[in-house]
C-alpha cells in the first residue's frame, strides 16, 4: 500500500517525504506557515486541533489536510506510525479535512 500512496500523492503534483515515530510519541501544539497534507502509511496517529477541541484519528491510508496557521498537536498510536507528508503554498487548502482511506 505504501508505494501506492506515494504514487497517488505524486499524481496530484505533490512531493511527499516520509517520517516515522514510535508508539506514544507526542508533538506539542504548533502550527506551520505552509499548508500540509499528511497520509498514514503504517500505524496510527491522533491529531488534536486545540482551537476547536477536535481530535482526528488517522489509520493506514487516511489523509489529513491542514491549512497554514492551523494549531495542531499529535499523539502516535500503540504500534507507531509512518507518514507521508507534502507541503503546499499557504492558502491552497481552505480548512482542516480528514479523508478516510478509499475516499481520496
């Protein structure tokens, strides 16, 4: 599945890189000056959106789109996570959006 996800992102004109974290790793709330697309290759991760008190759980094949300036934190699932991530110019994405595997 991982190769297929990378190809799908590249077919959209994106240039994804890969990153991984171990079980239970956490990122404190932060934001970026660019739009971000994240796709889970393996494992799971939960993103929190402090400004709306929303939690977004991502599993293999799920995608999260985060516009620039969106404050978010993250907690890696019990099996760790490997994600593909691509950056877009600020203003490309309108709002945070989760898309389940098979929906994008």
